[in-house]
């Protein structure tokens, strides 16, 4: 099975001037699906900016004509459930059947929700992304099993800046074959932001000993190995695709086992050494 990361290089201006269906056609063209090959496509966050998860079936014929039963697509889309709006990562097949949903847990203040919403909204303030209401946070982050057809490969989903949380991206007993990070980095503009964002993904791969596949519009899209090496990448401002054979979980790291408790151990060890040296005046 092959993983294929897609980076369309869409600007924020294009989101306001071009239609969603044209952008989807552009993504499919870049994806260049081989109908005879088993492929997991990873699209970035924010591609569906006119539709919610509940009505993407209107594009069923477009996807069915382009993809085959051997394909899965990971993409980002807003999801409405029980009156709440979620920023979600979903896995769909060529018929746009929803196979798995992950609702983002760590939301961006002011970007995805307005802190002290009840108070500040009275002054006409809102989050900076589209829509007036704040996003709701998901409950938990579970691994996604792709099933028997795809060798029961395990994926851990992360949306946007959830990759920055050292020691908190996965549980101690989770061993994903692949961490998938989708992001919309066009918000950073020409700043250093996309590079800082990408560097965090490298740190997480080393800490947790995991392969990371990152698809970031207007950011750096890449495959990162468990030792932090960039296997293949697309730079900011670069549209295209990169692909790699599906990896398997490597091995648990010391950090993955003990998380940030390691730093507490070093602090106590340092204090002990200082007290020891002072006592014996060494």
C-alpha cells in the first residue's frame, strides 16, 4: 500500500474567488489516482470551505469517476453534530462513504474559538475563521484502523497545531504505523510560521519514534522518519504530490514511555547533585 501526500498551494484569496468544486478538481488532478494501485491519499485541512461533512455526497460522482475501490482519502472538513461544529479529519472511500471521523481536540484560541465567548461576543467579536459560532472540541483521540483490506494499518490523526504538544500527541499504549498531520498554513502568510510549525513535527517524530505524514496547504508537506529525517517533502508555495510505501511501527522510545516525566527526573537529579556538592564542598 502506498501513501500519497497532496499539497495544492491554494491561497486565502482563492478560497474567496474560486468555487469549491474547482478546487476539488485541482486536488484530484494533483492526486493523479492510479485506479489499479492501493493508495491512501492525504489531503490538507480546509479544502472543503463551502460544504460540511453532512453534504459532501453531492460530489460523489466526481470522486467515483476519479478514484477506485482500492483508494482511501484522508481530508479535513467541518462537521455538524448535535448542534455543535467540529473541525474534523475524516477517512472516506471513492464513493465518499465516511469510514472514520476524528474531531479536533486542541482548538486554536481566536482562530477556532473565542475565549470568554459569552462575554466577548456581546461586543461583536468572533473567531477569525469563517462562521460566527466557535468550534467545539472533540472528546478523545483514538487510532484509526484501516481494516483488513488495508493490512489493519493504524493511523493517529492530528489536525494543524495539535502536533506542537510534546508528550501529548498519543497515549503510552498507542503504537501507530503512521501519524497523519493535516494543516492549513496559508494563514501564516510569508512569515516564519510554516517553518516553525513543520519543525515541531520533526521533534514529535523523534520523541515518539513514529513516522509522520504531513499535508499542509501553503506549508511544508513531508514524510518524516522516526529519527527526524525528512524522507520526501514539498516546500511552501510548491504544489504537487509525494508518495511512499506504507511504513510500520518501529519501536517505542524512552520519551514515549515516560513522556515529560523525564524532565522532572532530570530536575530532581540536578538538585540532588547541587546539594551533594554543597554538603561535601566538592
